[in-house]
C-alpha cells in the first residue's frame, strides 16, 4: 500500500477537535498517587515492583496523602491490600485425589 497522496484533515477542522488530538501534555496534577493500605499501625513495607511506593498502615497513609496533595498531585487512590496466603502442601496429585 502506497502512502496516501491526499491526507484528510477531518480531525483538525475545529479547535475542539484539534485539542482532542493534540500531543499529550502531562503535568504533576494529571497523575494519581497510589496508596496501598495494610492493617496495623506504623507499618511501611516497600512494594518491590514499584520503587518509591510502600504498603502503609492507615495512620501513615493519611500522612502520605497529605504530602501528595501538597506536592501538586490532584488525586490519591487508596487500595486495601492483604497478605498473600501461605502456599499449602497441595500438589497436582493431592488435587486429583480430592476431586478438585
């Protein structure tokens, strides 16, 4: 397929359409600061897959949300996290015996 000779400008007819298809412009206020909340008090455990982000207890999450708001972040999203269950002794052969 050859490059088109005629390039339609249908996405640039009006200022509103041009604003919608314009290159992305990101500011700190466009981001959401993630807060992962765990049970307990004074808990701060790093999230290995997200450098600079920690699992926080409620008391520390409140303080972190205040700091995020003061640093131009327009929103914070708090999510409750639970400890992963310990893997049990179940194996493929034990599932077959139990019918699962």
